[in-house]
């Protein structure tokens, strides 16, 4: 397997997501709580015709019982989108995203950090 090609999986889709996030940041400004950014992304994705699901429910088994995991957004039926308002993206957020990808059985995630004037974002590939 060519890992360089794997890292570029959904390249165009990720850039569309990031472009929408930049538009949201430019419009709302930086540093408010996470939920308005998530909701604004929903509006922006709709305007840009980016297919998405907001807070879809995924079953997780715990000792034989179903519990649920609810990510912020799934875009293009393939990419987990996680909105943050934190000082910086760290290994903690990367680790969370890897867990999100395992639970959703998706391969690509995008962490969007709206804390600062310039959008910080990272693509995470499982």
C-alpha cells in the first residue's frame, strides 16, 4: 500500500470542509464556544452543497449493551468533522479523532480549531 496516496484520501473533500470552516471563522470571529461553529458549519455546508449529517448516532457495545457515540458532523458520508475551541490541537485531540474513526469505521477525520484568528486544522487518517 502506498501510504502517500492513503494520506491524500478525500483531499478535495477535506479542502471543501476547511474552506467552509474558514468562511465560518471569518463571519463569526474566533474564540466563542464550539456549538455555534458546528451549527454555522451546518449552514455553510448546506450553502456549499456539501453533504453532511449533524450528530449522527453510532452504536458502541459495552459489556454486551449498546451505548452511543455522537460525533459533531459526518461530511460526504466519509469524513468525521470535529469542532474545537482550544489553545492548540494536541496529541489528545488526535487520539480522540482516531477513536472516533474506529467507532464510525471511517478512515478520515478533520479537527477544526476556531480559537484563533487563523483557523487551525488537521487531517487525521486511520
